[in-house]
């Protein structure tokens, strides 16, 4: 006897030499017992015992869903294999009967390995001197699929699917073990959730959706027979890309078997066989580019979900493992974006500029006290199609490089690898917080000159934007008028390194080599220009940093989701370094500065907006005095522009919401937006806060204590 392999539908069993046909039936009938007690038994016993436990609980990869905040509207899915686990009770009896008729007529009679099936396969293949039948039961096929789906390395995948006698022996032994542990119904359920039907449809739910746009519960006998017929060879019997002749023949074969097994009468089967295959195709969305057109701008928030997910240790040791979890873990993710706030943000960035401009105007809205992202909007279309984009505005780039407008998927609002944009005087918040938290008073005064030569920063001599800023200033007036020389002096008093560390505690990260070097412990003490916002930042970071001020100094990590559920509906959790189990989607907050220091900074930050602080004087004028009138309620914030107005910013907040908006050219940071467009982010924030809070009760800021006022 030789071990010449033969295969049917991708399966192999040993083939007896043709000259031994007379003994085939007897030998084949005894093959399972002989194989399990003979060929490779000792070599495979340990591996079988190791993997039996996996098979008892193995669940196949499953699609993850991203929902709108209502928890019902599907925005998109993430998958390598489109699949959703479905209970047998939620499947039509038609598909249960059809798969048995197609793949294993004796499924309910055998105990995992079918001696009669093995005998038939040996005889048929020996007579044909080739391949005509296989002998794998549904249970054996499930074993193979479960090993494939639970494999963690390419080697394990190969071992689960390789065409060898040893693999078949393992498969048979495991099938017998599995039948002792699981009922026939449990095996059938798992099989139908694991089988591949073609067109990236793994499992019966995906197949029902892709081919017939329905759930497995409503499959008709004809539809069920069509799908069951695909499992043997999804490409050969594909009813979508073929002329349907082979698919129809295979479907009719399944219907005939259903008749022989008593699942339907011959007359009914004959009527079904006369029907053409009628498909109703669905192309399931996958990833952020597939978000419906109605929610196009939500694509940027979706993209942030992916970037945020890839940074969460709870989902794996590295980015690759975490993204694999997203695409295979069957999670239910509810986005934190608020439809009303998102609509306001979209309208108010769109009102300022259109997608025909190289200048991106974007806004992010964050919720103080939770860090949840409530809106992400930019005057761009979220799309992978760059064919209509013009050439980049960067003169140093290859002329064939496309611009980022009107279409892009670049994370222009933050959360990705892009460094962001110089944020100008919005950074003055960080030395002010550091000063207040160190015990300095709001009333701390300095006679700020037009130009100030710093002895701490090696003679660096910054100037103010206007001579009208010259004179005695406090934190209120210095912040309201954005007096550079006051804040360079203030930074000297508290230490530039403490201002840098404050920004880091409030979520800022340094992404360029220059910023990393300047923020290093060796350099930070001399980084005098830090207070003028020479570092890059993203609107996501700035919105969240200012949200911490609104939340009485309690910083919460930016989080783009309301909830994350496992495939069984339980909340997805992680274990903290202290051993505490927490839900991944819960806010992660910490007190960065004292509540009184944050309230004092808020009081000073009311000055730039034209609002009236609770305890001090703004000095008669401010840089964005229209904001209070637009928002129509207490509001704080800060403008920011860079040299030659290459970018312009505004970060603002009420007790309920914080927002940061910018305008800049993402392709070419030296392409100045100009003073004429510096009001755009101011209006974007003011109008978005106004529209988002319309109809809500007016809340007041909590005043700082008299002690910190001084």
C-alpha cells in the first residue's frame, strides 16, 4: 500500500494502489480506527490534545461594526473576512438542510468520522485513478476551519490546511473528540459560521447578505441550495461572475439530495430546479472610505477611531495586532460624534471656505470632563479618489504629487502621524497655567515694553504685534491683548520647561525633530519662544487641552467612542497597571492643575473673547471681542497667529464644550494664509458653539478664589 494523495474540494485522504481494489472496501471501512491507532498516532497525540481545547471554544473571525451615536445606524464595518456570527435558531431550516445535503448526507448518523463515506471515497477515487470524491464529514471540515481561524502563525495555518495524510489523521481524531463535546446542532452552527462562500463572505450571515441582501432566517429553499452548493468550490460555482450554468447544476444537485433525505418532495424540488438563480447583491461597506455619502465628513472621525484604536495596548502588543483585532474581533463600536454638533461644525467651516482652496479650515469639538470628541470637520471631502485634485502647493514636492483638496483622507485634524500646524499664541495658556499652579496670582503685573530682551533666553528679543500693547499688564490684559513681551517675561518667572511639561500633561505631543529636541530636558529651559506657539499642534490636541481648563483642570484623554462591546455584548475592558479592570471606552481623566488655577486661567481667557471676567479687568480691548456676542453666553478662548500669518487659530470653550479651529496649508506651511483670513477660525469656533448649544440652559463659569486673584 502506498500513501498517494488524492483530493476532492481541497481535501485529501490516502489512496490505495489501484492493484488492491479488491480489498479497498474492507480496508476503507476500517481506515478511521486503523489511522487513529496506527499512522502517526504517537507523533500527533500531543498536538491533538493541545488543540482540542481550542476547538471547543474557537470562534471564527467576525466583522466589527462602527455605529452612529444612536447605536443603531451602521456607518461602516471593519473586516478582512466579512462575517457575523449567527445562532442556529436565527437561521432558516432551509440552509441547515441544504448544507447537510450538499456536504454530509450522513451527518446525523456518524460520530465525526463516517466509515461509509471513507469507503465510498476510496472506491470512487481508485476506480477513477484520480480524484472524484472526498471523505470529510461536516465535523472534520469544521475542525479544519477552526484550526485555521485560531491559528496565530503562518506555520499553524499551513498545518491546518496542508494536503497530507498526517493532517487527515489529526483531523479525524479531533472530529471524534469534538463530537463527544458538542451536539450536532452546535457543530452545524459553528460550521455555518465558518464556511467560505466566495466574494469575501465568511459564514452564512455574510453569504446571505452579499448574494441575496437578506438575513439567514429568511433564506428560501432555492437560495439555501444555491449557497450550500458554493462551499465545495466558491469560484467554480460562483453565480455572480459565471454564466450560472455550473452554479445552477450544483444548486440542483443539492435540491436532489434534499429530496433524497426527505427534506422536500420530488415535485417541489422539480419546481425549484426550473427557477433561474435570482440574486440581489450587496457590497458590504469596509473601512472609513465606505461611510455613506450622507455622513461623508464623519470619515475623518472614523479615521481617528482607527488611529486611536491602534494606540490602545488593550487590543494587542503592537499596531499590527491591534488592527487585526479591529478587523477580526467582532466589536460593536459606537462613535462619540454628536450629530447636532457635527452639523454645526460642518456648516461653519464650510461657510468660511470651500474645497477649492489649498487652505484647510478645520475644527474639533471636545467635551470637558470626558474627553469625548463631539465633532471633527474640515473643508475637505473624505475620499480616496484624488484624480480630480490639482498639484500640490509645495514648490519642493514632485510636480506629480496631488494636493490635499478637494479630496483627502489625511488626518488633517489630528490623531495621526501628521505634526499639525504652528498654533501661535494659543500656547500662552500653558505658561499661564504653570504660573497659576505654582502659586502666582492673576493680578501679577509687569510693565511690558514693545520689545523685551531676555537675559534668560540668551538675549532673545521678541516684540509685540502692536505698540498699543505697551504698558503695565496683568494675566487678564496680557492674555486678552496677547502681549508677547508679558508672556515671555511670565514664562521666565515660572520656567519654560514647566510650561512645556504643562502642555505635555494636557495631551500635546512633539512630532518634528525640532520640537522633540527643544522639548527635551536638556533644551526645554531655554525654549523661550514656546509661549509664542512655534511648536506644531493639532486641533484635536488643542481642543482637548482647553477642555481641561473648562473642566476645572481635569484633563481627559481624547476618546472618539461612547462604547465598545465584545461580540457577546459585554463591554470591552482592559486591566490597568494597578490591576483594576476598566471599560476601554470609559473616560480616562486626571487632575493636572488645581481647580482654582484652572478657574483663574478661565477668568483671564474670557478677556480675548469680549466677555467680562469675574474678578479682573481686560484692559479695554481684546483680540477676538466678537466671540461673546456671537456665542451669546459666557465664553473663554484665545487667538493665535504665526509669523507672516502662515496659520491662524482660535481655541475657545464654554462650561459645556471646547473647540479649536485652524486655517493653514497642510501641503506647504510657508504658504501664508494672510491677515485677511485670520478671523476664519474665530468665526468657526464662535458659530459652532452658538449653534451646538442653541436651546440649552446658559451655564456660568465658576469664579476663581480671591486668594489666587491676588
